[in-house]
């Protein structure tokens, strides 16, 4: 159950990061697909304990029962009635599906990081456009009312206009990249939801 353990580690990390809903979705899918998975039941109990101690107690009972069924029985290698003869082994298709989920999660994290970086660049570009506009209007004001030293005001006017125009071009490009990143994130989230549903239903 190497991949399943990895998925449960990810769910535990999500719970630690405050993403209880995502941790719950992932863990319940594993528990449904692998009812003998002790870690899945224990993690479900940890997730639900703050809001429903009664349900958490039931999940811990399920974890203990699964552990007892999976434990070696006295009297040789013969399993007790009702106990699995061999540890659960995911099918190759399920293992591949798990790898697809991990890949999609990695892609989602990359796009989310890219989106945050683009948002920072957008804020900086808007600040530059505002600064350029301020310089432009100062130059225009001074050119009108203080014409005696006009070369300086013309320089300010031109510099401010160029800075504002350059920042405006950057803003347009960044906003286009942000829309593309948001669309990619939406697509990956939908794909990830479908993959997790298939993972939960697959035996």
C-alpha cells in the first residue's frame, strides 16, 4: 500500500494546513476503497473529532477492528475466519490512477504558485502606472503654470507618459496570463475531482 500511504501522508499534511475538507475527501475515498486500512480510519477520526467526537469514536473502533483482523493470528499461518488471507494490494490500474492524482496535484500547485506570482507582478505594474501618471500630470501642470523653465517640465511630461504607457502594456499582458492561469487551475481542479472519485470507487 505504498501509494496509499503517500496519499494518507498528503491528507495528514492538508489537515495540518487547515484544509480539513480536502483531507476528509481524500481519506474517505481511501477508507471506502480499502476498508482494512487502519491509518485511513484513524485519520478520519482525527479529522472529524473537533466537530463530532461520537463519530470519531466510531472510526477509532473501526480502526481497531481492522487492525485486529490484519494482525497475525496464533496457531500458525492459518488465518482466522473472516480475516484476510493476504494484505490488500492495489491493482496496477489503481496504482496508475494514484500516480495521475499525484501528478495533477503537483500541476495544480505549480499553477497556483504561478498565479500568486502574476498577481504580485500585476500589483507592481499598477503601482508603476500610477507613478507614471502622477509624474505626467505634474509635468503638465508645471508646463502650463511655470512655462519659464519649460525644458524640465517637458522631460517630466514625456517620462511620465512613457512610464504609464509601458506599465499599461505590462498590465494587459499580465492580466491575460492571469486569466490563462485561472482557466488552467479550474481545469486541473475538475480533472482532480474526477480522478479522486474514480480512485474512491475503484477496488
